[in-house]
C-alpha cells in the first residue's frame, strides 16, 4: 500500500506540474499584447501625421503653381505698361502690375509660413519614426525571447506528461478511478495528514483512523473531504534529509 500511495502522490505532483505548464504555455503569448497595442497606437498616430504632412505638401505645390502663373500675368502686365500709349492705359496697367505684385507677395508670405511649419513637422515625424522603430525592435526581440521560452515550456510539458503517464501506469485501476473522481471534484485527490489533521479540509481525523494511517497497510479516505490521506511524516521525510538525498546521489554519479 505504501507503494500505491507513493505512486498516487507522484501522479498528483506531475498532474499539478502538467497543469501549471499548460497554463504558462497558454498565457505566455498574451504577455506582449500591451506592447503590441502601444505600437499599433503609435503607428496610427504616425500615419495620421504623415497623411497631414502629405496634404500640406500638395497644398504648397498648388500655391507654388499659382504664384508661377501670377508671375506670368505680372510679366504680361509689365509689358502692357511699357506699351501704354496714353495716361489712361498707363494708369490701368500700373494698377494691374501693382495688384499682381501684391497678390504674389501675399501668397509667398503665406507659403513661407506654411513651409516653416511643415519643416518642423517633418523633423518631429522623423524623431517619432525613430521612437516607433525602437518599440518595434523591442517587440521583435521580446517575441524572439518569448518563442524561446515557449519552446522550453513545451519541452518541460512533454517531459511532465511522460512522467505523469508513467505514474498513472503504476497506480492500480481501482485507485485511479477514485483519484480521477476526487481530482475532478476537489481539485486534488491526495492529502497529507499533519498532527492528525487532514490538510485537504483541515479537519482533525478520529484518533483511531490516525493510528490506522500510521501502519500504512491500507489506503484510507478523510471522513470529511473524501480525499485519500496519508501521514505526511511517513511519506515525506523532513526537508533536510530530502535535500541531502539527491546531493548524495549526484556525488556518486
Ligand atoms: Zn479531509
């Protein structure tokens, strides 16, 4: 019976490990979601700024074309002024030249203002581009580290599953059935008893049952929680002894 209890405990420990590793493998990929969200947000902002800048550039191009056309008109007005034959023609041509000049000056002043703002925006955009690139690099290296981590977790999981299956194979069918039912109902099936108290439900066992457990001739269940119980000190020796055993084996190997 002692062996069966040992196998049941091994089964329970490896079941816990398998569950932990499965959870870790499921939760790991989501850990980079905040960084991915940050990057997407930054990228959206950057795209909007870039679109605005492109719009401004298009506007500047149109303004420049208008200025060029007005310069042509100014030349024509100046030619008319030179060709004027009387004071009436001269007066009209002068006004036209003056109007064109003013229009060109105004347009150029506005274009200059917008161009200055545009230049500042371009510099800012370049700096933000660099920031986004930094976040992207961070994400890529984090993803690399994560996939490595995930690989390690999956390898450990495969190993834990092998260990669990080996433990299951050692447990008698009748106990396996009880174990599975209890594990499904209570979370775990095997509980230690410390100083006469079931550690599964914290009830003090009847002294007689505690004495039966001391003999280790049978597998007993806790009257309250139904878990398979054992005296902790009989299956799990005190910590220093447990720690010394593997070290001794290592030095032999
Ligand atoms: Zn109990």
